[in-house]
C-alpha cells in the first residue's frame, strides 16, 4: 500500500505548525517566568500565587505535549523516507487511510494500538 500522495506534504505542514506552536509556547513560558520574577510574588502566601503556579504547570504540560507531537511527526517523516510510513510496526499490515487521516503520525493499526 502506498500512502496518499499528499501525505508527505501534510506531515510537513503539521510539523511546521507544531514547530511554530512550540516556539510560541516557549516564549509564553519565558514571559510567565519573567513576569513572576519581576512581580516578586510569593506563591505560598499570595492569593494570586496559586494561579501563577497553575498557569505555569498547565503551560509546561502543553509544551511537553507539543514536543512529543513534534517528535512523532519527525518520526513519521523519517518512516516516509524509509518507505515504511503507513505500515503497522507491530503486525506489518497497512494502516488504513482513515486512521492516518485522523492520526497522521500513527505507527500502528487500530487493532495493534488497542493491544499496546
């Protein structure tokens, strides 16, 4: 099975978007750290401290998810170059186009993903 011809360009586009989102999130996190440093807020005693800590934790979690997404997309692009994109890593059968449309970086078919 050959992946859809536009799949590579779609993966590149998704990767570029993830990279841009990563840069924006990193800038937001730096801004949050700078703002909290300059405000001299005491997270433990300041009523706004819990909010600042929550925002920092939430932003950090989204940043990590975006980094994982970027890694997954890089891996999918590498599989495309190797000629293994769209082939289940567990059973070796083709990954249905519907799954790749929903999750372009999928490494496994739905059946194998359910067994992991």
